[in-house]
């Protein structure tokens, strides 16, 4: 038994497309304790969703896990059969998808869809399941639950639908909730409501959350730990304070520098990260960020940097930092 | 700004209703834009923010007559483009050369069967801006260079480009006719974070080089604040506040603006944890049947009797700072 609720070790996952192998995840290690909130940030295609989906056994064809081990709550997920997986999926581990418009089934009522999860995983009767569904709707802040249970998804607004998604995800009181860009499709004021609700529920129910997003603002307010992903690698991992106040990797630094701040006083020019995201079919040799990196050295183009530990939970993969740390070690 | 006669762009009481079923007396309308007035000086950027469905995109498109306006008046550089009361509608063709638009979705707004060169060149043909093929080619290449692409891109098709590059093509197309005024309709919201900063900088550079005037529409208040001189905030088809960007962010007057600003997640864990959100209850009402009086009253914490009966007047509360709310004086 490991001390972590989620322990992903050296995961490698590739998509075998007609155009060639896409190494979506390359040596990804992530761990998370019970009740913690982990944020995974990165650009589209960086592998943040794939990581979370593989933990639920939801890797889509032609994706295939080709290395590493995934532990969740004592189960070794990568060794489980589909049947075993179905028992924990939706029960001990659930997910909220990005788009509440498409992730609910339009031809079933809200009540039907919430009850489905309850009936599948518990031995409650239909009556009890309906009562529980009502409780859940109240829990996620939807009033008049009796009326709502009979409504169809199209009768609800985006924010309401996302609340229903959360209710379904929480139906069996999971230990881990994966939220895949839960607020990207919503307006800011609704986003604020949903994030507040999630934090509130976390306090009440004590579950752990993996929050996948590209919005640094969202992770700053919610997460204990942050993993920054780039081209299928976790290039920096640390506490929220480490990442925001003491970023080490050039990509993390660039990302934080490049977002316009609402509280900026003077009009300062933004400092963007130049170049374009990696073509995952033909990734560069060595560090994937090297072609866009200002501090790129010769070795960066040849070899992938090793993991450099920077204290308790903070680590990064960058030659520059590796060099600095080695010099520090030598000086001692 | 106070000198209305000299404004480059002058919009008065713009109204855009879309028919939405019903016959005769029961005919229903979506009140997408209602009584919106603003001015933009030459070389200035006016930001327009609000939640989805607030009418910001419709405002931009109606000005360019992509929709036929149902009310109001638009004076462009001293020329009346339309005046619905006087039934005056000008022929748009010569003005299409002076006003352009960049659309939100770079995937949907480029014809997949045209090469990038032809996409940019189409406008040059329509307005007969090139005397011969050679000249046409030169203009295309120059425009591509301005947006950070090069001559070899001209023969490629849109699907060969990334989202950020496609958006550059969309901008090159808008620039090809050397316009003075560009409506930027959420040009950065579909792009990755690290690319957004590149685009914002490019918009600023182009404005300086070519003396452009922007109407910059977005829902991301931080980005709008960065690029705009002044910002207008819309809610359910009406403008609720308009002021200098820094003034609007630091001293918002309207309760909606206040909650909108407080809802923005700040990418700084310490500030994010300390900041208090002014949570808005509920969702935006339907524009088919907006609330009487002040349209924000159903979600406003300060709403009273008067708000339901009277539509608040659009007035200049302080020099250059406009707002429409009955309670502004009480709220400080």
C-alpha cells in the first residue's frame, strides 16, 4: 500500500495513428494524497487530459499504455480488467467533463442520469435512489429538485448542467474527482460559482481533486500542488507557491510572464513565449521545449534533461537547473 | 470623447432585434442589442466585455452591417452608415475597404478549399486594389509578413496551420484592404495561453504601424484591459458601464462590473486566497423576455422597487465614466 491515493509512476502512453506513433505521455509521474487538490496545467496536446483519462481506464483507441504503473487507492489500475475497472469507475473515482452541453444524454431526464450512477454502484432501491438524487441536487445548489429531476438537459443553462454533472460525479462519494476543464465553456461569473461549489464540496466530502485546466488563475486559487505539462512530460511539479513564486523551468516562467494581469498598474508589454507548440508526430530530440527556449544550450537539443529535485515536492526537468544544482553541490 | 462631433466612430442608440417565432401581435423578438451608444476616437481601442449572449458580438457585426440594424444610428468618420429612423442605409462596398473584422474561430472562418494566398487575395480582387498579378502577389506577401508568416505559406491550405497561425491568416485577410477600423471579435479566446500573448502584442504592433482603430470584443477582462484604452461592459443587450480601462478596473461603479471583476481568477495564490468574490446568484435571463426596468435587477444584490419599474438612465457619472444604475451614488 502506498501512502498516496494516486501514484502514477513513469507512465508512457502512445497513440498509434496512421501517420505514426504519437508519444502522448512520456515518463509521467504524478502522485496525490487523500483530500489534496492537484492542478495539471498545459497547452492543448500537452497530455493533461490523457493522463487523467488513463487513470480511469478511458484511453481511447488507438492509444495504448506501453509502460509504467498506475496505482489508485491500492488498486493497480493498469493491471485491472474492464469488469474490475467498471466497479471503481463512477464509484471511487469520477470525472466531470469540459463541455456540459455534450456530456449529458439529451434523451434522458436529469433524474434518470443521476439515478443511473446510484443504481449501478449501490444496492439502493429506485425509491431510495430518487431520494439520494434529490439530496445531490440540493448539495450542488439546484433548487426545486423535484421539478429538475423530471427535466431534460436542454431545459437547463450551461452552469446548471455543469452542476448536474457534478451531482452525477458525486453520487457515490468518490475518493477522487477528476475535473477536466470544468469551467472552460462557462462564463466568468458562472465559473466563479462552480469553482466555489467544488471547493465547498471538497471540504464537506473530503475527496481529492485533479483539476485539469489551461487557466493559471483557476489553479492559483484552488490547488495545493501543480504539475506543469509540456509535450507529454511533467516539466515542473511543486506546491502552488513553488510554481508561482519560485518557478524554475523556462516554460513555467514564460507562462506566468505571458498572462496579462488584471491588477497591473502600468501598461506593460506582454512577454510571450515565442514559437509554436510542439508537433507531437515529430517531437524534437532532447528537451521538447528547447526550440522555444531562450536559454537553450547545446545539450538541450541532444538529450532530455533528468529530473532535478529542489526540496520536498518541487522538481523540474531542465538542464539549466540541473547544472545550477550540480554547481551548488560541488561548492558545498 | 466629450466632443461628439469629432469622434471617428459614433454609435447612437443601436438596436438589434432578431425575430424569434410568433405571428402578428404575438411576434417575439430576441432583444440582442438594445440602446447601445458609444464613440471611438481614431487610433483608439475600445474593449467590449460581457458574458455570452450579452450582445457584444452582435454589436460588432451590426456595425459592419453583417446584420441589418433594427434601430439606431452609426456615423463613421463623418459619414452616416445607417440611420434607421431616417431610413438611411448607405451602400457598404466602399466602406468594406475601410472596416474589417477578425472572427473568433480560426477553424471555421477560413475556407478550407482556398489557399492562404487566395484567402488574403480575395479582398484585393473585390476592391480591385491590384493592377496586375504581380502587384496582387506582392500585397499578399507583405500582409503575410506583417502578421509573422512568410511567402511560402501563401500556397498552403488552412488545415496545414495551427490555430495561432490560422488566426494570423484571418488578420492578414482583414489587413489586406488597408482598413482603418477593425472589429476584433474574440480573436484570442480559441488560442492557447502561450499564443495569446503573441497575438495581443501583434495587435498592438499593427495598430501602431498602420494607425488602426479597434473594437476589441472578448470575455476575458484581463486581456481586454491590457489592450484597450477604454472598456464598455455589456449585460443582456445593454451597455451598463463605460470608462477608461484602468479606471473601470480599479473603480467600477455598476454592481455587475464589480462582480465581473471579482469573479476573475488571479494567477497569484496569495492574492487569490485573500480576494473576496462578489458571487452572483443564478443565471443570465433570456433575451427573449428580459426583466423590466434594469435588466440586471434579477441578479443584483441592491435591486429594489425602482429598478423593476424604471430603466436606469445612461449617464456620465464622472468625466468620461458612464454608467446606467439607479444606485450608483449609494453604493460607494
